[in-house]
């Protein structure tokens, strides 16, 4: 009676594991490009990067480069209350208590640096490069976000494929467990084979349960990237991974040299370093400024020689400033700017070499995986036929449960290797397309 109850519980567990996706919460099917579009609109980190890009563009003005004049307007009104006493040589004394003096000053002034050794033009170039760098950072984050979503999305497809594979294995284990139980009841089987079948059934049930947990974790990861509620169950709109293939290494490298964001950043870093050097060298030249202003002043006094006074008028002129000696600090800054420029040039060569290395490595891995995939595809049909034969022989008692389990595990291994190879090759495609700057276009 106890064993019958155990059998019912086992098959009930099998039914629950197989039907769990159907009885869970609301499901939402999405294509990859739908998730990417939503993420590009709602991802928090991307919104921050876009704001930083706008800040860099806001800084790119002629005024920040020092090309425009500065104009200031000011005014001041003051009051003085004094107790005074004045003694003259004539013997006369003049004194006052709580005498009120007032003063009104107003001015407008302009200062314009018209020459600073061309540093202002170098600063304007640098601001432009920094704005381009902000735009490049946004593109980089878009590419990275697309790559992150694509990786998790295809991983979700893989895990769901593995789940189906594990479920099929669980069904086969359930068939074997049921068969051993029937044999044991009619006296042709034994307790050892039954319990071995039960152990294998429970192991396969655990694999299914663990796989469902992995799928839920991936769904939560996608929800985080696209800014969905964690409880939403996202499911891919397709069940299989389709490969697009890779071009030869030379063609991929040619695309990377044109479109790669890291290489573009390295080039911008070199231009920024060149602008910094021009700014520092410009500080060796004299600075020429023109200035002008207009002032108004009015004073009143209840005690003193002058009862009131008023004056107004303008002034203008030219100012020249030349740094004769600053302890060698300017020379040090120039030498460091030269080193910065050299490092930026080295960075371009290093990025170029890294691109060639990464693309070559990915292409070699892709070629190897493709060969393994074709070999496994040839074996898959044989594996399917082997499982059918093994099931028939298990029913007739031609093979033991142990031999059947080994055949079952071998079939599961081949199927899982095919699924994992497809995912590995797709991952390589995503990484290569990101390096060549084609990823957003490939997705959409």
C-alpha cells in the first residue's frame, strides 16, 4: 500500500513539473527587437548616459572656450551716519552729530581677450571632441545594452530548450519506473531495479525543477534591464536559435576599423590630447585684451567741505600680459601633454591590435564549434533511433535498467551538446557584431 502511494506521488510530481509553466502567472511573449526598443526607452543607466551626453553638448560653446567678452553690470548704494569734529588753524571748529553721508555707484564694464596664443581655438576644439565623446559613450551604452539583452534572451531560449530536453528525459524515466513497477507486481522484476528506476526518476525531476529556477532567474534579469516588474514572466517569441554566420577575418576587421566604438574613442582621445598640447603651448604667448566701461558716482554729505558731488563717464584701453617666468611649471605641463599625446597614439595601435586578436580568436572558436555541431547533427538521428530501440528492449527485458539509463544519458548528452553549441556560436556572433559596430542593425 505504501509503495502504491509512492508511485502515485511520483507520477503526480511528474505531472506538476510538466504542467508548471501552464499554471504559473501571466506570460508575455516578446521578440528580441521589442525588448531592445523598450530597453532603449526605459533603461535607467542609458537615461543617465544620455543626460551626460547632453551636458557635454551644452558645454560646447564659444563662451566656454573663452572667445567671447565678459560684460558685468553692478551698482551700490551706501549710507553713513557720523559724529565729526574738525578744528581749523584759524581757530574755527566745526562739528556735527548724526551727520548723514550717502553714496551711489553704478557701472558697466567689458573685458575681452582677443588673443591668447590661439588657446581659445584649441579649447573650442577640445569641447567639440568632448561632445563627440559623450555621443560615443551613448552609442557604446546602446551597443552594450543591446548585447546584454541579446545574451540573456538567447540564453533564455537555450535554457528553455534544455528544459524540454530534461522533460523528455523525465518522461522516459517515468516510463521506466512504471515498467519496473509493473514487472515487480507480476513477479518478473525485482525491488533493486525498481528502486534504481525511482532514484533516476527523482534525479531527472530535480533537473527539471532546477532548470525552471534558472529560467525564472533569467526572466528577472531581463526585467531588470528593460525596467519591467520582476514578477513579469518574459518568454521568447521563438523556440530555436538561428545563426547568421560570420564573414572572414579580414572582412570583419575592415568593418571593425570603420565602426568600432573603442577604436573611435581612442582616436578622439588622441585629438583631445592634441588640443590639450595646443592649449598649453598657447600659454607661452602674450595675452591681449581690450576693456572698457562706464561709471556713475553720486555722493551727498550733511557735513564737510562738499555738500554733493556727481561724476560719470567711460574708460577703455588695451591690456597686454606676458608670463616671463613661472618656475618652469609651464614647461612641465607641455612635456606632460606631449606624453599624453604619445600615450593616446599608442592607445590607437593597442586597440587595433586587440581588435585583430579578439576577432581572430572568435572566428577560430566559431569555426571549431561549427565543425563540432555538424558532427553532432550526424549523430543525433542515430541517438534518436538508439533510444527507440532501447525502450523496446527494456520492455522485453533484453537490456537491464542500468544499460537503458546509460543509453538515455548518452542521448541526453548529445542533445544538450547541440543546444549548448548553438548558444555558444550565437554568443560569438553577438560579440563579433558588437566589435564591428553592426549589432544594433543586426538586431533590428
